[in-house]
C-alpha cells in the first residue's frame, strides 16, 4: 500500500428544501406519517401532468452559480426510463443533456493547503419513493416521490478520503447557508455514490473504477474509500488487478467493507429522451443576475471575516462556521455590541457543549443573544468574575430566568478602583513586616498580599485589578 495513487470521484445527491415537490403541489417534508404528502402527479395517475416548481429551479441555479458552473440557455428536462417499485411513473424526470450547471469548480480548504475540486455537472431531478423492506414484504412511502434532488458530479480529481469528506462537508455547509437544503445526513437528505480507482504513480491512464452506491454518511464515505483503496491495492500487489472490475458495490456498515452488487456491463439502457410534458424555457440573464445577488455570504468568507474583523483564532472561527445556526447566533451577538472574543469563547466552551449534552438545537436554546448579553457585558465590564458568569449561565438555564436576575449587587465583583485602593492600603498598613521582606527579595509574598485583599473582600475583589494596584503600590 501507499505506492499507488488513488483517484476518487463523487456523485452527491442532496434533497432540496422547498415549499412543495419539484413537479407537484404536494408538501416536501420528511416527518410525520407515510403517504400523506402525495398528489396524483406523484402517484402517476393517468391524465396527470407535472408542473415545474420555480423555487427548485432557482435553488439549482444558485448552486450552479456558487460552483462556478456554466448555466444552460434553456431549462430542459429529460426522461430516464426504467421500472422499479419506488418509481410509479416508470421513469424519472432528470437532466441529462442540459443540466443546470456544467464545468465548474470550487476550492476547498484542507489542512495546510487549498484543493480545487472540478465539477463535471450539477443537475436537478426528482427523488423516488422510499422502500421499507421487512422480513418477507416491503412497504412504499410516497412522501419522498417527487422530492427535488440536486445531483452534483465531481471530476475524478480527489486524491484521498480526507479530500472527499472535506469536499462533502464544504458542500453541506454551502447548501445550509444558502437555504438550498437542510443537508441533514441523518434524515437521508444527502446520499453519495463514491467512485474509486487506483493507478501507478505517474501513470497516464486512470485505473478501472468501482462505484459504491448510496453511501449515507460522511464517516461511511471515508471508510468505504479507504477499504476500496486497500482492496484494489492488494489485488494489484498480488498480480490480480484484472479482478478489479467496472462494477457497482455497496458499503456494508457492519463489516466496514464494500460488497459487489452488479457489474457495469449489465448497465441498463435508460432510453433517455426530452421530457415532453415540461416545455423548455429560456433562462434570462437578468434572472441569473438576481439569483447571484441573493447568494448570502458563504461559510469560508465568513470564517475569514471572523478572523480578520473580530480577531478570532482560526480554530474558533472554524467551529463557529461549522453550523449555520452557530454563525447566525454569533453574528447576532456582535450586532448587539458584545465583545466578539468573549462571545466566541462562550459559544464554543459553554453553549455548544450544553446543546450537545441535552441534544437540543440552538433555536430552542433559552439564552437568546439578547439574554446572553446580560452575562457577557457584565463579564467584560468586570462586574462579575468568569466563575460567577459560569454559575449565572447555569442557574439561568436551569431555572429559565433572565441572567440579570442573578447579577445582584451582592454577587457583583468589586471593580471600583478607589474602593479597592482603600482596602489595599489598609492591608498594606497592617503588614509592614511583610512589605519589608518583600523588598528584601521575598517576591512570592505578592500572592500573600493578593490573598489578604481577597480575604478582606470575601473573594469579591476583581483579582486582576487588585494585582495591578498592588503592583504599582509595591514597586513604585
Ligand atoms: P458513469 O458513466 O459510470 O456514471 P461517469 O464518467 O459519469 O461514469 O463518472 C461518474 C463518476 O465517476 C464521476 O464522479 C467521475 O469523477 C468518477 N470517475 C470516472 N472515472 C473514474 C476513475 N477512473 N476513478 C475514479 N473515479 C472515476
Ligand atoms: Mg453516473
């Protein structure tokens, strides 16, 4: 292993977020009971005709623009003919000849370098119904039939599992930030076909590719790729490379291996032709311009902004842009005038940990930016210590009570300089022997003085201020 170069290409399917299905008025939703969001069009009843959902086209075009693809002059759909129980029409409406985008690319950030990923095409299509298999029967849920799908096909340009997963992660975020999709892998909204081949270092021709169908999590994409590289390399080492066939395999989660499904030689001829029930229409330049203008700031730009404008570390900024909800929360806090670094720190160390612990989403989190402000501002002004802030944070979440109700004058830190000076003077007056020792070299007595002040104030003095004042008084 290691002496071969791996080549990977991805086909990423993503269910769009939309008010309705792509060719019918039925609701596009995953929750609830099976077979409740179904229209006669989705069931292919005789005499029904599809009508195009413009919102889906718009989102497809937006993705195409973001991926620097070329958009077609006309919007045209194709019919892909095959029979399967999850496909009541006996064909899928897709885009074969004029996809919403071709020949694009996007640069993603890797650990220490930038990777340009070439996009062959991105096209719109409809999802099939969902088949649920049981011991000796299967059930069909048509809620998914006709849900808009965006399929993106990369060139065979990814070198390893890290790059493949980083690309998928980057696309997932982009889809979320642009509201193109919730892109939730747990809901099956993202599914990938992973194509893998190996070749000798420096070889001119690509090796034989194997396609692993329908991998449903990024962790599985990683495992499937690594397993497949190993499998192919071992066959090659053993002089059995001819056993690597153009075939379709599936990832078996239990064993972490890929298993053969069928040979590509048996590929079906789909008899594609232009979908006659959807009239083609011209895509106006002005519409594309308008879509382009409506693209929000993408996660990577946001991250750079957080680092440059707000002084966050690369690490903190990376965590915050990981989820759109985190970024929105963070930006809302900034808008309210809070200190960005304190907010970032609170978000990462306390809030995200809390969300994970209780498995809740940020939108359901009790401390809205407005409420968090009460803590952050008090902390920044030094009226409370960070320890007190943490306690107030916990109490306020526990009792669903505004933080300001816990920031009493009693809990408040003493940050009043003249008051602190008075107390410090008193402490120093009572410790003249220690001051002498201090000036004779026992500098560790400094902490003793700090301790005396804290004792005097029952722990409420602002420690950094105390140190500052003591420092000037002792070393002047
Ligand atoms: P098919 O006709 O089998 O669907 P395509 O040429 O459409 O093949 O490519 C499908 C996917 O396979 C693309 O993502 C592409 O990048 C990838 N791919 C093509 N050739 C190879 C290869 N030799 N190794 C790895 N991936 C490949
Ligand atoms: Mg293909």
